[in-house]
C-alpha cells in the first residue's frame, strides 16, 4: 500500500523525535528511496519543522526544529 505524502512527513517527524539522522538512515527505516526522503526533508525544513543539525563534507544530519 502506497503511503501519502503527509504520512511520510509524519513518520519522519516521529522518527526524528528519537534523535538526529541522515537521509540514508531515514530512508532505511522508512524503506523508501533516498530521493523521496530528501524531498520530504527539504519540505519539512522549508516549513520550519526540521533543521540541519550537522553539515560536514558529505554528511548532513537532520533533527526536529526547536519551538
């Protein structure tokens, strides 16, 4: 069964409650491809729910944005 865009966003936010993760880690947990998860993270970052917590070389970690 295909998940909706919103369902994926919600699942990403739920997972990030437990700590920061990379796009690859999230894609493995959600069993989705890197491109899809990256797109969702960009959207969530744009609306202020997610932020980059580490950006070094080829590694970017994402976490929940603070209130």
